[in-house]
C-alpha cells in the first residue's frame, strides 16, 4: 500500500524530471530517486538523446546501497528490449530493491503493466500512485501514444481587452520582462515552436531561448503554411499535420491570431497560457480570430478551466485547461 511519504518523494521526482525536458527526446523525460530510511542514495533523470534512462542513472549512483531501498520513478520502468540499451525493468529487478513506487503506468503497449509485473516477480513490492500525466511532466508522452500527436500549449500575450497589438500593429512589447522571461522558459520546455506563415513572413522571428544557460534548449521552428518553409524551419500545412512532426512531444504555438484560432477551432489546444498586461488598447488586433462559436452553447461546450494564476511583475499569467462548462 502507498505510504504518506510516497507523495513527497514522487513530487520530488516529478520536479527532478523537469531537467530532462526536452533534451530526453525521442524518449519521455523521466526521473527516479533511490531512498532508504529517509535518505537519498541516488537520483537521476533521462539523459540527452534518451539514454541512459533515469532508473539506470539513479541505481548507478546508489550502487550496492540500493538493496532493500525504495525506488521512486515517475513512469513505469520500460519492459521492452532496445538496441540502445537494456530494459529498465530488468535493471531495477536485479538491484534488489524492497519497493518500487511508480507515478503512473506507461501507456506504451510494449511496457504497460509488464514492467511492474516483472518487478513483482523479482520480489519487490510495487505501488502505482496513478498520478495524472501533467503532474509528472509526461503529458507529451501520453498525447503521442494515445492521440498520435504532440501535447499542444497555446501562448497568448495580450492587453486587458484581448489585443495582441495596437491598431497600428505595434506589439513589442505588450508584456514586461518577467512575463517574457517566463515565455522563454516555456520555449525551453518545448520540443518545437510553431507560428503562422503570416508571422513568419512579417517578422522573421528567431523563436530562440534567451535565458542564460538555457540557450541550447531553443526548440525546433515550425511554420503553419501552405508554402515551403525557409531553411532551418519545418512546414506543416494544417494544425492536424503536427502529427507528422517526428520526435515532437511538446509543441508550443506562439504566433498569430489566425493560427491561434486554427488550433482552437480544430480542438488541438491542450493547455492555454494567457499573459495579460494591465493595458487597454481599444481597436487593436484581436489575439484570436473567429473560432466558429456562433452560439453561447457552443462556446460553453468548448469551455476552459482555470488551472493556475500567478503574478509576473505587473502582468498576470493565467493557465487554462479544456473543460466543458454548464450554463448557469
């Protein structure tokens, strides 16, 4: 049975998994911690390029002291053989652990349930906490396996009245430095970043990460366009075509109003970030174009739930998740 401190250690592992994202691609970013008598013996996260896996790193750090300890791992240890390395379930089984606590079962059919079964056969007590994927930093892994596409975050930076630019087209910068820094953090967590063809042609954006030490985590650049993409870019002809982006688990959609509307209309937004500046522009460029909600019933059916709100300097960040609403 899961113990009270299992929640504590799994939360620590989930925080550690952030270090793997997005450099772990093409594998999911996983983290593992080896604990005995309340003391951390080893920890690890998936290394760049996907190998070695988190469990292998943590167990190597713990060494022989891992025998009789508890392993906390955000995702069920893989049970399938790979030319790139051994199955983690076998490594963990051989370590002599007393208990293995997993954050969630792996939806990959090659492993689903098999990894935990192999550990039980080896004599370890196994507990599955069943945490949601977003709490473990595994939303992209689940989206790719269950929906065949990346997990999509749509970012909107706007004024209080929902404008992304003035009537004259000026948009740099509506939000302040802290909000823009947070936006660059989101870029560093994404495998790819997408803008519309109009934004590409008008602004030729760099779309890189401009946070000290995180520059190497600048994501791949993708354009939503019917034409060819310039060098260094990948073109997709429709929102649905993001399913063809190989190795992309997390996609950040940034620019412009028509592109935002296209993804919302297609039902392909899993997470919405709204950076709201305390400005009124009146008559400026709307942050989102028509998304086809001709009635309030339709709008409510495609509603959003406030997941988080925080202050970023003078600006406010609101994080929304899709959630159908009932009319009062």
